[in-house]
C-alpha cells in the first residue's frame, strides 16, 4: 500500500505561481513513477506531468514550459512547480503513484486561478 498526501493548492491570480507537494509513505520502494493529474469542474481527470524513478519526465502540451515536476528521494516527495498560471489551470490536482501491482491516488488539492 502507498499513501499520498498533497499540499500547496490555493487561490492565485493569473500569471502567478504555486508549488504543489505530494508526500508518499508506505511501500514506496515499489513505486516506479509518480505524476500529477488535474480535474477541472465538469471535466475528466487528465495527466499534467509524470516523473519516473529514473528521472524521466513527461508533460501535457498545455503545461510545457510553465510547469516542472521534480522529486526529492530523501523525503519521498514529488513537487509540481507551476508558473505563469492561467485560469484554465484551475482544478483539483491529484497525485498518483504507479507500482507494478496497482496505482494509488491522493485526495487532491484545489488550485484556483483568477483572471
């Protein structure tokens, strides 16, 4: 089992920045990738960014050049640095951990970008 706790969401004006954190605990040795997904009101949950244990990253086209995913192995934490935020970035951001046996989700953190 893997437990994930997100933090760092909030209200920010367009053009501003936020940094989200996702702290993992439990069977963290089994995780091979972690990512952030976003669910806007009334829409499906979409991938925003992912990072593997090898350090490879991938981003949704809509956030490339503005968001950066990173990890701190010592603290079992993954971050999402979000810059130049836009109103369309508004949504609940969920952390996800992938293992060979299952995937795990955090409860999410709300990001609201005002215009």
